[in-house]
C-alpha cells in the first residue's frame, strides 16, 4: 500500500498572523498560532522569529505568560484609576499605565459579585486605584470587575463652597468629581459661601456625603483670576520658583561683545500677538547678493540667548526642567523662567542690546534652503510689531511705527515668505484649517467676548521662518555629531487610518488607507471637502487620526511638516526642549563655555524627552480647560438663549455640540432626546433612533438652547431645539461598532 505524501501547508504571512491575533478576542500564545496555521517542525523557529519581529516593530505586545495581543489592548487583570461617575451612577476608569499616544479605551467598572451579591468591602470611589479583571465589550471598550481597592483617591480637592441643608457644601471644580462634600462649621477655617478653597477629604464615610476640611482659601469664586487659578491647581502646574532660582534670575545682567558678533546694525523686528508677554525671536530678510543665487534670499532669525543665563544643573535649570514649558491663560502666564529673565534679559525688547543665538539662512528663489550658519551675537531690535500691524502695513495701511520700516524691513520679509510658501507647498505639509478661539477680557478681568483668533500671512511668515531655523538647528547638530532632542511626528497608526477610511466612505470621499506615506495625501481630501457642509468635520476627523508630536533623541522625522529632521530651537524662554538644542549648538560650534558640559556625562535625552512631552501635553490640556471655563463664564448670562451649532461628538452620554459663534462645547444629554432606542454607529459617527429613524451625525447643523453654564467646571448643558434627520431605511452597523442605547424614562 502506498501512502500519499502529506499536503504541505504554506507558512502564513505576517498579515495573516496579525489578523489572527486581532480576531482572537484576547491574548493568544505561540502554540495556539502554530496550531491554527498547522506549523510544525523547523517552521516553529521561523514563527518565533516572526513574532519577535512583530513585537519589536510594535505590531503586537506581550502580556502575562508571554501571550500576544494587538497593541493598545489591555491585559485581563490590570490596575485602573476610577476617573469619574456619570449621571446614572456608573463608574468609569482608565489604566494607570497607558504608554500609547491615542486616548485609552472606555472602561466601565461593574460592581464586584460573589454568589450574585455585591462583594463586601469592595466599593470603589472616584480617584481610587483598583485591581480589576477586564473583558472586552467592543471596539475600544472594556467592562471591568474590581478585585480589590489598592489605594484610595486623592486626599485634597479644589472646589467652591455653597450653602447646604446641614452646613456648607464643597462643589468640586473638576468635571470628573460628580459628588459634593460636606464641610462642618468647625472645618471652614473662616471661608464662606462663594469662596474658592482647597479641602482635605476626611477619613471614613457614613451615609450621605463625604466630609472635608478647608485647608486653604484661594479667593472668591467670582474673582477675576479665579478661573486660571482653578486650572493651575487642577492640573498641578508649578507656580512658585525656589528662592535660589529667583535670586539667580535677579542677579542676571546684560551681555557684552566679548566672544560675540555685533549684529546691532541689522534692523531686526519682533512680530507677535497683541497679548504676547515675551519676545524671544526676531527676524530680518534681504535679497541675496551672491550672483550664483539670482532672486535668492538671506533670512536672519535671532533667538534670545537663554543658555547664557540658565546653566546645566543650576537652580534656574532645575526649575525650568520641572515646568518643561510656559503655560498661557487669557489673564496670566505661568512662565518657565522667572520674570526677571522671561520679561527682562531674555526678552528682545526694542532699542535694547540683547545677547542672541542667531542663524543666517540662505534660500534659492524658489524657497529651497541652500545653507545656514549659526553665530552668537549681540543684537538690538528695531521695533516690536504685532501680527495685525505687520499685515496692515503689507496691505497698504502702515502706521507710524511700520511706515519707516516698509522698504528696508517689511516688504523684504513678505517677499522672502512668498518664496518659502512655495517650497512648503512643494514639500506637501498637512494643511488643516481649524478655527481657534480667543478669550478677550476687560480691565476688571471679566470676559468681554470670545472671538475667532485671526489668521494672517504675518502669522504664516513667522511660522515658516521658525520652521526653517529649526531644520537648520537639527542639521547642524547632526553634522557636528551632537546629541539632539528631535521634535518628531509619526505617521498615523493603521487602526486610525482604517477608522478614518470607514468614516469617509459614509461621505462618499474615497480614501485608500494603505497608501498613506506623505502628509500631502490628506490634502486632497481637505480640498474635496472645502466649501461643503462637511468641511469642518473632515478637518477634525483627519486631525484626530494623526499621531501626537513628541520629543525624543530617536529621529523618525516630522510627518505633518514633511521634514526628515526637525528640532525646536526658536523659543527657549518658554520651552525646555529649545534650551537643550541651544546648549548642543553652543557646544558643537564652540560658541562658549555654557553649552553642554564638556567631559561631563551626557544628559539622558530620552528621559528628558518623555518628561517635557508630558509637561507640554499637561499645558495644552490646561489651556483648553481654561478656555472652556472662561467661555462658560461668558455664556452664564445667556442661559435660556438659543444658539446654532454643529454636532462635534456622539457617545453614550448624548450629543456633544460646538456653538458656531463662540466655539463653546457642551452636551445634549441622551435623556433629553426624543424617546427611542438609539444605535451608535462608531465607524460612521452617527446616532440613530431604532424606531423613529431620527439620525444625528458628526458635523450636523443643530440649534440648541443653553440650559446651564458652570464656570467652575467649564461644563455646558444644552437642549436640542432643531436638528436630526429622519430616515426610513435601517442600515446595519458595522461589526464591533454598534451599541444600542435607550433614553431613560422620565
């Protein structure tokens, strides 16, 4: 009897293995993968190498027992922080450890169960850390069952005191804190209703509200600086400088010409916003006189010489590193450096000698960067201009300050920018167009209005010159073999591109997610959406699909700017990253003794990068938070009024709406929508009534009534007046992107 040889099974491709791991619904081991693809014998070694490659490239991650799962997924048992409680009493969590750029998944914490009853002693509260067992409930969603409470929540809370039935109550300023606290008459420390206070949460919890004791009175709720003060405390932003750092800043003096080039004959100008508080960059442009570069330009960018005053390891340096960056609010700035430097010796004030680190950039007529040279100099700004002034002068209406500067300064600046603009277009940068909002205050510190922030060519001029200077800094550090803290921006993650493609398909905007290699490929989508009702929505969704920029010594380029190397150099007053780059340039070019310490240990750039990336994101969150609270304060007097807006988000809570005029964001609670079962299609970004067919989608125009505006938390509640479309057909939602929601009965 003859035996037929066993049929050979081809070794799986990496895409097939990845698909198997993604579809497994949990972590899988190497044996399970081998069994699924009938891998035996010598092929096991090949499988082991493939899995190792997938892990090193970030396509999979290992969990307990060396089991594999898709990146960004959570292990079966993990430590969570309880972040907030919704109106229905449900608790939501986030992982204590979440190293990824995208937001963590939504985690609903269910009560612990034993024999059908709630487990004794396991009652987590907001702020607690819990060990929990997770199960995946859908795409980017988990259900969690607590195993035990590891640590109780923060002992201090910021809030405003208000009258209660049995004494004072503290209403927390954080939107995540849904419960009030009771403050006994003996625990007020003299504070009364309307005061902004910090309290210590007292141990124990009887029936009713938890008790708290006032430990610090920060001012009145309606005080002109209360909003920024709340945000500073909420985000734990350092405010006070150590005495040693202040003494060092106060002892600083001006610099002389020794070891510096005299640049005072160059008519530099600073161009900033009307509300700018520090001036750390100045510019000048002129035609290149080299006959080999016809039509070319030379551009000077001079930056405040912060490294001269802030030396590695000194008190100023330690304080600046702790902050990482300055934080800007409508009424104040929390600076990275003390005022004696940030508004003094490191501010390029007009008609005052200032030390600088300057770069001379040479461009071809088409805007191509041909060369650059750095020097340490002494400069004198000819004028402090605003963006509005510079643009008005360019448009033909100069004022007394800009008129004498037109021929020598302003006209060449704009003509050089025109060349750089063409180079930017050829390079293919991502060109998102999203409006920014600006809070304007009156003399009493109250909100006068919330308006769109203007966007002129004068803004773009400064941006392009700064980008070119940053490129020159990175190239110089590489050429001099100096460690460099790059500003990098990775390509969008495949799962985000997949979600983007699914969404754009609902708008009949074809997008081939597998072919994105350059930022310019998104610009075609933006052009097709321009002028349509979906324009803002498409801009926002493309923005959400992008990776976040970060600081790292490992260069992967800057995807959004379409640059192979990029480092921040132009704002050392307000960014620690730029100070590190200045030190590297000074050391690499031999421009003085105050660069990186010669012969000393190299700084841990990876750790510095992680820290200042975190402080940058903290600052951005705080600035958005302040904008929301100031806007809520502005709208507080308009409760009951109707406003046009657009749907900016949809989830289990309801519709998130952005108002057209002020840009304010608020919630239309699910409980206020017409009675129905609502189906949330995550891929299409829609919410649809199961019976009525009433449908809401991202970007839809609506009219809402303002029901409540809370300046303390920044929260706005709306009621829907007009909006939604009715469809008779019932479309099936994509798998994994469906969720049925029901409006609670009144």
